[in-house]
C-alpha cells in the first residue's frame, strides 16, 4: 500500500510540475555566457521562434482601428501606449491607454501593455497633469511647487513650453508615485514605462548626486506602490542614476536617441550591458531609431515635411539588415527589439518588416569577434547566421 501511495504521490507531483511548466512556459533560459536567466512570472512571453519585438506608439488624434490592432498583436506580446495616445478623440491620455489596453487584451489577454509617464517633463496630456501649462499653472500653486525654477530669474524652466519636474522635492515624489500608480490601475496596464530618468541633473551640477539618489528613491517607491506583479521599465536606466535606479526596474530600454549612441564603440558596449542586465534577471529593449542614422542626420531637410514618413520607410528598409543584425549579435533572453523613426503610430509601427517574423531559433552561443582590432562580428542561431561589420555598417543575415 505504501508503495502505491508513494507512486501515486510521485505521479501527482510530476503532473503538477509539468502543468506548472506548461502554464509558465520555459522557466530558465541560458545567457550567452552560460549563466541562467530565470524570468519572473509577470514578465511577458518570450520566444526565440522569431525576433522578439517590442512596440511603443501613440497617436494624439485617435485610437487604433481593429485592423491596426490585429497587425500589431500578430507581431508582439510586449507593448507600451505612448504619452498622448487618443488625446484629441477621448480627451485624456489615460483614457486612450485604457481604451487600447482593453482592445489589445480582447485579442490576446496575455500581451503585456505598459502605461507611459515621464519623470522629468511635465507633459500635460493626462487629466492628472493637464494643469502644467502656462495658461493654468499660476492657478495651481500646489502643482507649481513641483517644478524647477531658473535660479537667476525665478522663472519656470521649460523646453517648448513644457515644464520640468523637480525630483528633489519629496512632496513631488509622493505625488508622482501616486499619479503613475493611479494611471496604471485606471488603464488596466501591466506596469509602467518611465521616460527621461535624468532629473535634469545638469541644471544642478552641485546637487547631481542628490538628484540621482532622489530618482532612485522615487523609482523604489513606485515599484513598491505598483506591487510585485507589475513591470517597471526605465528608459536608459543603465546610464542615468544607474546605481540608484537599476535595483528597482524590471527592464531597461536602450533608446539610442543620438547618432553617437549607435557608433561602433557604443554598440559593443550595449552588448556587454545587455548581458549584464540579463545576468541580473532583467529585460532589455534594444530600440533603434533610424532618424538618428548618419544618412538621416546628414539630410535632415529631406526627412521633413509631408513626405517624411514615406521617406523614412524607404530608409528603414534599407537599414533593417544592419540594425537587425546589431540587435541579434548582442541579444540575450528577454531582450526585445524595437525599430522605427519616432514614437508616433505613423513612425514605423504599422510597417511590415518580414525579416522580423522569419524563423530564428535560439542562439548557439555568444558572438565571435574577428579580432580585437577589427569590427566584424558573427553569431549563430538555430535558423540564422548573422554577420555584421560595425565600421562599414554592413550586415548579412542568412536564414536557414
């Protein structure tokens, strides 16, 4: 009888283990250095079946059509709704996020969708911060005290009439944390994307360290407020107040918002950082904006005006092999790729890049560099061989 009970218990335990594995997917992944990555249960689905994609978009005029939702949800399970989405149609960005999250999850409930908020610029797009404007700010002294003043003129610091948050103000930090958490809860989001994590430290160089520490405290408070099952994604958190911010985030974006950030030296550093982030059990977003490529920067006038998006489509397709390869060379488990030329819906999110849906398969190991003095790199995947020359900006992906 005891043998039968033990056997039955073993079968039950085995069944439970298999069931858990089938529910949660693969429990551990291998990084390129052989170390193990164990995802948290609230992370999005990850697979090497094809290029893992992250989408982030907004349209200040309207919400998505059903056709657009279908297009995007067929290509990703990790999304962020950008800062002003649906503003004109619905009246506030949190309403746009709420509408889109419900529509996306109706198609696929497992897709993880993030709510956007800025930690530095007081964008007036949600109902929560609509009064951070020149027209209304003087009527709200309780909000004005959250903003940075020019020490010489006592005027509000601003860029294109957008004010700057003062992270050194503890009352602001409390308000900001409560506001972001409110937006996440109201919209039904799976977490938050936090942009501009610098705290304008360069405006207060004598207090730079205090600014970094304050940003770290604010992110830690937000993570606690959101709860253990929500994703906190920080933009360029690996460089901005990194030692204070990094412990609190679940994911980091490499934004590459300047031409020098996609230089050969910078890209190699990114690959090392992607591994370091993965070793810590955190996710990465490798975002390439082709508006910062040398071609676009040398021909800025050509990429302006009514034909801007059509011209960027052509450029993005010309450059896709190179930047796709740049991502693949350094990709780790839970590293996602984002590609386009801006943050609006019309900036690449609805363009079909067939390469991203081709069968990829898991990497067979780390990348190989031809020599320390050369800039050629290769990496093998189950269904693709990747070669890139960072100096010549050339690449080839051979699909097997």
